[in-house]
C-alpha cells in the first residue's frame, strides 16, 4: 500500500511540474501582451524567474523522493547485514 502512495506521489509531482511550466509560459505571454504595464522585458523576466522557480521546486520534490528511496534502500541493506 505504501508503494502505491509513493508511486502516485511521483506521478503527481511529474504532472505538477508540467502544469507549473505551462503556467509560467502562459504567464509570460500574458505579461508580454498586457496593455500598458507589460512588454517584452516584463515577459522575459517572468519567463526567466518562473523557469528558475519551476526548476527549483521540481528539484526539491524529486530530492525528497530520492531521500525516501535512499533511506529505504539503506534500511533494507542494514537488515540484510544484521541477518548474516
């Protein structure tokens, strides 16, 4: 049952990262086309900083999953070592 939730969380993170990337793309286009306050510069800034945000948040999510998998493998290795 635990594997089901972890695998589902991995898939959810993948979907979330894609949705965040799409949101940044749409937001940058909207910022470029906004009358009066937008412009190319505002859209590019939105795109650059939004992309950094997506990369960092996705990295943190996947790092947390990596920590979980490494901890699980370490616990299994210690159990095998203790049973010898």
